[in-house]
């Protein structure tokens, strides 16, 4: 299933990864935007070791101190009003939860999602995912008959699509896999206004944009929009598998008792890592680091001035370089010839998702390497 690279990665620290031969790479993949605080952050490592000695497994029917600590930390950084959380183990699971809580939360069954949007690969989340190649192999097992797809950023289409049958609008503040496309502040604010007007929920998918990636703790802060629910995952627990649906009490209370659940969600080991990760993000001011380094990184990428580059875009350290030709060969050359790891976001875009802790020197090395492979 996976496009397996011909390397074996064995160790990592900060923004550096080593393969089994000892070769060093600068990591601008970071686990698909998971290692925001850097590989092997000492606080996370210590938290995992300590918790492993105390308690690894405890289901959510049995309250746990670390889980409570994590939920307090998380609600403390979430936008005001999102003070109820369903804990799970991946972004896809968070999207599945979002779908169920939206249906019980509104009594409605229709959704509005975005062209080029990516919500995950389960059959439920795939209904919100635009790219046909992800859906077609499964035919009508992916049931998106109640999903209206609109052009990302098109306010008129959004206004026409949201009706009093719409349970929720699903929206990434920056489309990640769909090509690193930031939404305009106006589109975000209109999405909030229109959904409120029609009694639909606004569900922001911050699975990739969350946790300092875009220069704020959450990308919705750039527009001041507060959603009714927010899906979270990737960087939330310092690298351990995690997902969550954060929502208002109004949405949470309409789910019948026992209406959803998970075995591993809220796992104490993951929660301990998450407490350490969230505290490190705040203490090391990682949102500001992402803002400042992201601006620097994009300025340097634009300064390459290659005729092969169509556009450098992004927000904070969520960066995409759209080329005028397929990006795959350049991603391969960066890895094999230059020791820089990057990833795609649609066939023409090279995506850079480095740890927020990447150094300016490493950014300079990445830009110089990219300039060389573009020659
Ligand atoms: C916005 C968004 N929503 C949902 C998901 C699903 O999360 P999870 O179930 O934890 O993978 C992802 C994964 N984004 C990566 C796609 C991974 C894949 O190809 O599958 C990515 O952006 O590459 C997202 O970026």
C-alpha cells in the first residue's frame, strides 16, 4: 500500500533523523505534521517513561489523573466555549466522531464539505474527502449522497449549499493534503456567520493545522472564528497516536449516553505525553516560533527565483511550493541527493512540515538544497 522509500530510519532528535547507515536528514515531513515540538522532546520522553512505570492502560469508564490533567491543559488552550472533548486515537476517528456528534447535535443528516478537502480514510470520513482516487476503489460503500462539495473559499457556493437540512460544514482552515491552501479570513468568518444563521454546526478540521503549526495554537485564531466543534490529532500528544473532537456543551450533551466510544481513547500513557507536549508548546512559545520561522522560510523559498516555481504559499510552518511540473522527482532528489525529507500535497506541490523547533541554519540548508535540485 505504501510507497516505501529505500531507507530504514532508526533515530531522530529535534528536526534531524538518522537512517540505519548513520546518514543524517533534515526532516520536513515530521511524521506528516506530527512532530511539531521536535523528535524526542526531553519532556515528552520523561513523561512517557514515568507514566509507563505508573499506569499505561485505563479505559474512560474509569477516571484517571493523567487524563484529567490533559483535558484541563487542552481545554485551557482551546477557543473559548469548546470545553467538552471526546478522546480517540487518530484524525480519522476524530472525523468519525464529528459526523456522529453533528447528527445527534442537530437532528440533521446533510453535510457540506470542500473540494480538495481531506478528512481521513475510513468509510465514514471518506464521505467528506474529495479526491476520487481515495474513494473510487470502494464504490458506494463510501456513502456521500448527503454531502455537498463546494469550491474551497467560494462564499456564494457556501451560502447556497448550507440549508436548514445541513448538520454541519466541514472545513480545514488550511487545506493540507489538498495542496497547502490557506482559507481567506473572509471565507472563515462567512462560514461562521452562515452556519449560525442556518442552525448548522461549523466543524473545523485542525488535525494538521493545530498545535502551533500555522503560527497560532490553532489556525482558527487567525480569523477569530470559534467553531462549534474541532477535530484534533497529529501533534497533540508529542508523537503518540491520538485524536479528539473538541466541542461545545450544547453539542456534547445531545449525544445519548453510550452513543459513541473507544477502547484506547484517553490512554494514560498518551495523556501523559500530551500534557508534556502542550506545556512545552506554551513554555517554548512555539506558535510564535512557527510564525516567525515560517515567514523566514517562505521568504527564502521565494528568493530562490526558480522558473520552475509557480507559487510559494502557506501559513506559519505549513508551507507548500507549487511547481510547474510534477513534484515527485524533486522530493526524491531532496531525499537521496540532499538528505532533506519533504512530502507531496497533490502532484505539483512540495509540502514542508518541519518541527517548529527547526533551526534557521537548518532552514537555510533546506532552501539551498531545494535550489540545487531545481537547477
Ligand atoms: C486535515 C486532515 N484531516 C484528517 C486526517 C486524517 O488523520 P489520520 O487518520 O490521523 O491520518 C489528516 C491526515 N493527513 C495526512 C494524510 C495521511 C494519509 O495519506 O492517509 C497528510 O496530510 O498527509 C488530515 O491532514
